[in-house]
């Protein structure tokens, strides 16, 4: 999911150095105590174990939409396979639409309650003064012989009591009849689905998501994942095959998950011919329904209905969009192992930008994500236009953003395209790499945003994309309200979760890739994770372990700090000392004694923050006593050492960790001749003292400036203490006078 919110950040920063996390004793201690121990289901390397099991659910669904009453009537037959080693006496299914029933509007409170002035829409969110029916009515549940199965509804979850145990290894077939009240998307703050009404032409776009009762996950770590749906923690679902028949108004066009299997019954000859052409069109996107045809369609409403039939294999959900307003375009995208139809459905209100950006955005995402993980395996990838927010489903996403009076700012165009890439990207995380969204929002949003930003950076270089410095304002926020990434999905503030679950994991992965691990190894391990867990249910520990497994890099310190705490990065360059060895006059004059004992001294400075103007600091290097070498050790060639040091510069850097997070130290040296050199110290330099480190460097050239991470590869919250010599207040004043 993706929506635009203004993240309000308090300017004050309360930094704490030690956080009260169980097992967090020592930043370089093993992470083991924070993760579930490996077992036969999930191995210590992060892969599925030899006894890994997973449930499966196949669905046959028939449903119809009444566009006048907005009712959806449905009937489904579910075949549920109990692959677990346990016998089950009841089943849990999701009926998330019940969150929209009156009494569940706890979400309105995020707007801050009643104020002196509150707009009518916010008031509707808050207490719903204008009521309307919503949710799912269960009409009947029957077993394969037509006998009623008893059930209990607990808000967004439905429990079916089984007359006899569903034994391990067996399956059960049962049918549910239900009615959904399709609601106006404008009535809710986070409307993933519902209908959008267009008063100008009295038409609707129906967006069917989470619209049928579907199996909750039962697995080795959760048992039943039956936490209530509270709008933010999204979905945890099982894989299976679907056959869906949707009956809609006759002149509606339906876009949906899966392969349309009755094209000849629902598409015209012209549309089918165009589709056939599009299937071979890899360079040019073609219209299946043109803007003119869609305009005509929305003006001439036909009576009667039509049934669209779809089949989808190995998916965890299905979603559909239906309207007579749709323009439809398509292009074929060739991946190494699959040819995919990238398609978009949008009303004329989306012109002229939707035809330019949508299907192209789908294609870019398919290519970049496939390369980074595994080839997109499904036959279609669809983007449907909506008024606002973006929401993902297998093979189809509903994406917000349109021009106003045919005009769109570059920023809005970027936002819209970015949303399309993001939602298409969700096909990988969590639609295929099927993590538990209800528990860990970051596992799908974070990993997806990481690749979504990479797609933007690689395919849309003209637009900005996230880099580590973008997370600084969030990380400097009020520690009283900040929560770590490893927070359950529904337990973070609405106005912070975008930064915490989307952006912060993205930046974390960017740092691993660019700075800590390196691209080649990181990309291989990330790909390994995606391939190990495709069509399965990974947990955070499986991700952390696979990244270490695939890179031979101990990242426990990083995962602990970045994912389990709210500490910040603030490395201070506390002091720089400069030494230059200078041979004493007598020694220089008498080269014969070189190599024997003598005193080498320098002179100099380096007082805190004051610069290099006083020259190097004196010190003495005396010969190592022969007893230190012991009998069988070879001696240093002191003459050679003096040659190596002669005329060179020694710099001693004192670094302090002010933010709490240990990180690599990136040092940029600027030399007197104007050249620069960048050096990187690994995070492990902090492992003996997490607060302060002194490190000495030998340089051939004289240094005039030292800067820590000037290009902001890491989100250091305070750059002012990163530089030596520090800019003086007087210098700043002089500069201002010049302006
Ligand atoms: Zn998302």
C-alpha cells in the first residue's frame, strides 16, 4: 500500500545511547536472543527447513455486482488442504470488510479528534454521522454434502467449527454464500477498495479487493494468524488456484487477477484482434479500448449483464476492477523465462498522463524487479487508475493519481508513476514472497520500497529517489513516540509508519548494498532470499539469516541497531592530531649513524577543532629493545622504517559515537594539493569501545581537511561535527558579509 502523508517531525532530538531491548547487551554481541531459534521448519542459514510445511486453499467463486444497490452477492467453494502435522478442529477465515462496520472507526482518531475547525470529511471519518451499510453478511456455510457448518463471526474473522477433526494430510471442501456492501471509497481514510462515483456522467468504477471470505494463514510460527484486521496490518494469506466468474453490467470492462478465459464471450472481435496484436507488440503500447470508445461507452449505458471468467494459479488472493469508463492499453514484456502482458485500465479522467506513464511504469518495474529477484511468473500485470492511494493484489493494483483538467505537475507525475511502480512491485513482496503483513509491515513495504526506489533511480534518473539522508528528519524525531522497525504493523503512529516501515528499511538495505556489504554480494544474497521464500511464508529471522548466509558478513550489529532500536547515526570527528617526523640536525648531518639508535622528533599541533596551522606535534620514536623481539624473532629494519616515515605525515583521528548506532566510518581526506581520497573503516572498529575510537593514518601528502561521510552515504544526523578543521563562526560571518 502507498499513500502520501505529511510526516510531522519535531525538531528536538532526544538521543539515548543505550536502549532497553532484551538481549541488547553489547552492539556486537550475537543477535541470537532476539530471534526465534532455528529448527526443522526454518534453518539457521535462513532457508526453509526439511520439515517446512504450508497450507493450501483453492477457490471457485461466482459473484455478481448490482451497480444500483452496490451489493455484491457471492458464492464460493473452498478446498482447504491441511498440510500441517496437526489435526484441526476449527478453521479461521478473513472477512476484512467488517472493519468498515460502524463501531470500528478507531482510525478517525488519528486525525486528532474534534478541533475548533474540522472539515466534513474528517468528521465523517471520526464518528460517521451519515451511516451506511458496510461489511460482509455470511448467509450460509455448508459442507460438501450440503449440510450446514456452524460458524462464529468475531469482527473481521470467521470461525468455522468442524464436525470432525480435519486430520493432518487431509483436505476439506466447503461452500460459503455471502453478501458484501460495496462502499464509497471517499467514506474512509484508507480505502483500498470500494467504488468511486463520477457525478458528471453518473458512472462508477468498482474496485473489488478483500471481497470474499478467504483462509487465514496457519503456520509453524503463528498457529492461526488470526489477529484482527485494523486497517494497517494488511494481509496474511495462503496460496492456491482460483476460478472466478464475475457477473457485471453488460457494458462493463473487467480487469482482474489471472487469465481471462472467455475472451470470445466478453470482448468484441475488434478488441480481441487488438489484444492479439498487443501480445506480439514489445516496443509499442496499443489500445484495446481507445479513449474515444471509452467515452462513448460511458455515455450509452446498456442494460443486462455479462459474466467474465478468470483463472489464476498459485496466487494468494484475487482482485478485480469493473467499469464502463475504462480505456485499456497493453504491451508485451519479454523476460528471460516469461512473456507478460503489461496493461492499464483508466477512465478518460486519467488522460493524458495515464496512457504515457502507467503501462510503461508496469514494464519498468517488471524488468528491474525480475532482474533483482526472479522473473515475474504470472501472465498479466495490471495497473488500474483510482482517485487516491495505491493498493496491491496479485497481478493487479489500484493506483491513485490523475491530471486536473488535463494538467499535471512534474511532481504529481512522479508521485503517480512512483505509486504504480511500487504497487506492481508488491507482486514480489508480499504476493509471492509471502511474508506476514499483519505482523510485520516492513517485510513487504520495506523490501518493496527498496526495489521501487532502485527502479526509480535506474529507470527515471530525472526524478529524485530515496537516499540515506532522507531518513534523517524521521530519525531525529521525538524518542518518546519513535518505535523500532521491528514493531508490529498496527502499533505505529499513522504519521510515522511511512518513514518507519517503508523508508527506514529501504535506507538500511541501501546502506548494506552500497557501503557495508557491497553491491555484488548484497544483490546475490537478496536474490537468494527472494528465491528461497517465493510462494512461502518467511519471517524476519529468515531474511536476516539469509543476508548473512549469502554474504559472509556478520550483520548482527546492523540488524540489532537498525531494526530493533531507534538510535541515530551521529559520528563526531572529535579531534585530529598531526605528526611529522623530522630528523634532528645532528642526525641529518651524520648519515653514517642512520640505522642505529637515535631520536626522531617532530613538532606540531592539532588541538580540538583548531586546524593544522600550528604544524605537526612532537613525539619520540625510540628503538625497540632487543628483549622485546625475543630470541627467534626477526628485527625491524629501523633504517627502512625511518625512510618510510621520513617527510610523511601521520594523522591521529579521535572518533566519537554520539548517536548510538555503530556504523562504518567513511573518511574523506583533502590534501594541500587539492586532491581528495576516500577511505572506509568497517563498523567493527567500534567493537571494543562503542563510544570512542582513535585511529592513526600515514599519509604521503599533507592534509588540509578531514570530513566524515561528506556525501551522506549514511544518515548522520549532525554533519557539523564531521569536519576538521571546524568552520569558525568568524568565517561564516565573513562569508555573509561578502554576499
Ligand atoms: Zn506498499
